[in-house]
């Protein structure tokens, strides 16, 4: 079974952003995300990144989805924790892939992971009638066209063929707690993501963000990412994809 393109678009999420570089010395620690971080990360994602289908399915589903990044050889997960809190508190995180196509293929071929996602998603839809109606209205028909034998479109068939196209890294989600914004944490997380995917051999990185008030268009433009075309989503939002060339490119920031 191949993951429909419309679902892949849902896997990209959106971004909430800080804007400065004044860190609290000795208090914040940047480290790889761990499984024990997933509950806090998923709650933050639902709260801070509400755009798209996946956050509307609740923290349990998002936690299961986030886990696929931490268990994938193509996943990137980094958190910033406040060590001065009573117990380490996650104040920001970034999730993404070093190779989006390889991550998606590996996930699709992992029957246990796909079954767990499907089951958790089904339970979430049963508990959330509005989200279920939204799925029926905006996604069931496109998904069906892509999975029914003989109904695959020409572009879909072309994507199924092996390709020598250089792999693309995707920053799926970046979020910072409101009380830690304007501290440079978002810039720090984005820089670590770029460093990680560049080391993994990605030729460029992409990130998709809303063009509305919860989006981060200015953030990417300040960091030197190139803006793509704006497009509508199945949920009635508007998003823009940004791209950063990694081969021979520097990391630019005006913050």
C-alpha cells in the first residue's frame, strides 16, 4: 500500500516561531528527542501547531506519529529543555526527516507502525465526530482514487518508479513554548535541523508553513530560505513551502 500524496502533505505540518537570540546561559540544553519526551512534544504540537488534520486527531495520535520519526533511520528529533524546572521541561522541539521519500517508504512498509497509526487514528475519529466529518469531506475520495487498483494517476505511477532525484529533507514541525519565544530557541532548533540533514547528505531542505497568523513566513525569509508558491489545503487553509539549498549553501540568519 502506498501513502497517498494528500496524506504526505498532512505529514508536513506547520510552524510556530520565536525571533531573537538571547539565551539563558546554562539553563537550556539542546539534545536529541527521546521516547519519554513524546507526551510533552505531542501536547505542545496539538496546542501550538493546530493547523492540519493530524493535530485535530489529538495528542495520542500525534504522539504515535511523532514516534515514527524517532524510530526511523531517516528521522530527526531535537528538543530544548529547561534544566532549571523541577523536572526537565521541554520548551521547544523540531521534528523532520533527512530524506522525506525514504522515510515515507520505510513507514509504509512497516506494517506494525502503519497499523498502530491507523488504529489510533480510527479511535481518534470515533471520539471526534467533527474531525471524522472533515476526513470524509476532504480526504476519503482522494485517498480512494490512489489506493484502488487500476485507478492510480500517471503522476502517482511515475512516483512509484525508482528515481535518482537527490533526496529532500523536510522540517515537519518546529514549536516553541509562548513564554520562551523571542529567545532564539527557534533559530537554534532550525540550525540544528539543517546541520543534521546536511551531514546526512540532503541536497536541500523544505518546510511548509501557514500564511496565516500562526505561520512562520517571516522566520524562513529572515533565515534565507526561498519562498515557493502559496497553495490552498483540503482544510481551507493556505500554506507556502520554503526551500533551503544545502549543497555549498551557508546558514543565514538576521537574528
